[in-house]
């Protein structure tokens, strides 16, 4: 069911689209996941603020962009999902060598826009398959550079619809983790860039994308990297050394092209993917003594038949490995 949010008489009326029982499989890179109780696609940031002010205080809220680095369980999500991708999509050049992009802008678009403005320093974003909001939340990185390396300040929004600009120094950015003022979501960011040679920068982007296409299963349904790299090592190397390439649970399989990618190969369920994540982490810990930490966020309810049961992936077949 799709419809406009009902006016409750406040001065600002939400103008976005509200959907009920929205399948999350339509909004995640893995193309799996049950339905969200409600999904709201705001018209803009002012509209998002108006909508948030109308939510009940106890209503769970989840912000998502392109659904990369996200596994929604088969039982779906309780509460309201805010879809930023395609909604919070403003991007502008501000203050000389800075670019402001809202949370729903894809990282690749930030790279393209900046190069079109003759600005360099964010070429690495072309290799991140997510949005600005997600990249800020997890300090996403590619090819040796991380998102918060180029952040000057961010705009946030809270449950009351209050928007604030906050400086870079109000946040602690670590490898694939960011902490800052609680109870706020990222709404936009200003990136500090520099004037450079657009042709040379474009050549760097082409090189990065060619490298990505050669080493990652581009075009297949995956979330990007599943595990963080442990200190002093590389998750893909550990997984491959354990002979886990090609290991399968149902329709989920460890990529033969890059061991830190799990692909929805044949109608996988979220439970298939979650069991495979747990299996890979368990094997690496038993054989290499390293506990891999997932980079992907797992959210939502288990299917009606309960939590994912233990499974023996080898009993379900291996498509190769080693």
C-alpha cells in the first residue's frame, strides 16, 4: 500500500511517500529480506524533519540508502525505514573547494560531480557501492583512503527533526566505525577537496574501477566486503587460505573471485547468508586463531520458523574453493 502521510494539523505537512509492508528485498544489494512495517521516502530534508516529528517516541527508525553492507533478516524490520537513496539527493559545490552532498547521494556520484567541478581528493569514492550516509556511518573506504579523511563537517538530524551542523572534531572515526553525538543520523556532509588536474583524476578513477572489476564480483548480488580486515592481515586472504572459496549454504556462496564477498547465487534467503557468514567466521577462528568481525550490519527479525539454524555448508555442496 502506498500513500501520502496524513496531515495531523501541524504547520509543516510531510510530503513524501509512505508504504506499508514494503519488501526489503527490493532495497538491499543482496536482494533478500522480509518486509518493513513501514517505509518512508522523504521529499527532502525539511520533509524528513516534519515526518520524524510525527512519529511515536517508541517507534523504531532505520535509515538506509542503497542497501549495501546491509543484511535484513527474512522476518523483516519492525518500525519505520527511512529510504534516503533517491530522496535526499542534493549535491552542490560550496565555499570554493568544498562539496556538500546529502545522505542519499551515491558515493560514485560524489566522485563524478567533484571531478566535473575540477576538484580532486575523493576519487576513491567511485569504488564504494553505497551512499554518503552509509559511508559516513561506517567510515567506508577503498584503495587506501577512508571517507572521514575528507570530511570537513556534517549535518545531522534527530528524532525531533532538529538539524545541526557538527564539526569533524565532534566525531571519532576509526576503521569501519564512527562514534559521535548519540541519537543523531547523518543528513549531509561537506567534503574538503582541492583543485587538481581533472584528466589525471579521471584516469585514476578509471584505473580504480578497472581494478575493482578485475578483483571483485561486480554485477552479482553481493553487499561488498563482508568482514573487516583484522589488524595486520586481510580477511580475504584468511578466508581463501582456509579453502572457503565456493563454500555454499542454499543460494549463498563465497565468491570464487574475492573470498571476502558472499554472493546471492541462486535465490538465497537472508538466513542462508547469515549462516554462511557464521560458518566462515567459525572456520577461520578454529584454523587460524583469528575471529573475523562482520562489516555488514545484520538487522531485523528472524523468519517465523525462528532464528537461523546451524548448518553444515559442506553438506550442501561446495562450488570449488581453495
